C-alpha cells in the first residue's frame, strides 16, 4: 500500500534528520551562545519584533559581507575591499532603527497608558487589575509589554520587579517611576491615582521638550545626510558624465588611497555630526 499512497512518504519525511542549513544554523547558534553580546542581540530582535532568527541574521550578514568585498575587489580593485565591511554596519543600523522605533512607540503611548491606569485605580481596581485594563485598552507595543508585567506578576514575580524588567527592555526612565508608585502602594497604601497623574504630567512635559529639541536639531540632521551623500552623488554623476575624469582616482594606487581616505573621513564626519545633534532629554 505504501507504493500507492502518500502516508508512507510522509512518515519517511518525518523520520528524516535535519537538513544541512538547519545543522549549520544549530551549530552556529551553539557557538554564539558563549558570546556576551548574543543574549543581548536576541533580546533586541525580540523587542524590535524581527521574525528572522538571530543566527540566520548573523550568518547572512557574514555571507553578504564576503560577497560585497569580492564585488568591490573585482569592480574597483583590491584596496576597495574594505568598503564591503560597511555591510554589517548597515544591517546593524537597520536593526537599531527598528528597535528605536519600537521603543519610541512605547514611549509615545506611555502617557495615555498611565492615564488609563490612573482611571482604573479610581474606579476601584487594584494596581494589577488596573494594569490588566491597560493591556485591554492599549495598542502594540504597549499591549505586549504591559501584558508581560501582568503575566510575570501572576507567576509570582513582585510587581515592582516586573515593572523594572519592562522599563529596562524599553529603556524607559518614565516607567521606573511607576515601579516606585507600585512599591509605595505596597508599603504604605498611598493614593496611587494622584501620584500617577503627577507622573503622567511630567512625562507629557518631557515629551514636549523632546519634540522641541528634535525640531531645533532638524537642520543638523539634514546637514549630516547632505554632507554624507553629496560626495557619493557627485562621484556617481561625474562617472556618468565624464568617466575619463575619474581615471587617475580609480586606476592609480595613489588615487585609490585618497578615495579610501576620503570615504573614511566622510564616515567619521557623519558620525561626529550624529553625536552632536542627538541630545538626550
């Protein structure tokens, strides 16, 4: 019967071992498990809601870096191999941006979440019950993170400790104040709703100041991208309009060295401007 039906084939597939890529990913993850940065990297991917496994991101980054270095070496010459090292920095920048976007969304939703929390406390809910109300009323990522707090508390984790964990995950100093409120209520039975109103007001004022700072530094951020992209754009335009003009730069050793030095200087300048315009509030 097995020759005429697919059940036997399905059973055979089920008993087959892992494929070669799966074995490679498994062994690589075992090797990365001893690194200090591995757990932090996986946590950042979880917070950023990246679906691709961490080990696949690392291995594909290595592959893309090697391919980029090979292409630069063939097209432009051996000295341009170093440009391929920009691939891991670009991927890391994309992941960091996604992580920052998630944390910023949580920070933007936090004042409304605290307002709902204070209203639920006035309605007679306990603090953990009010947090459950916040979970029902919030959007992502606040829904997920406050749900984590409720789940941890149900598993026996002290509420202030569960709040501290989420505050660290979201890099939120404002949520630390809610942890203090939870501890005060547990110890003294204070009026948590009134305290949360003060916290919410403080958070909103900080957000207003943060938006003002971002507005004032908009010109600096735009200057960074203009100064970074202008040399690359000019190089591409000259290559299209007058390729012979770039011949000394691309086909002589001294020109290649100057080109690499220029790329390094542009990159360093971009990072310096980024450091100047990023002001923590």
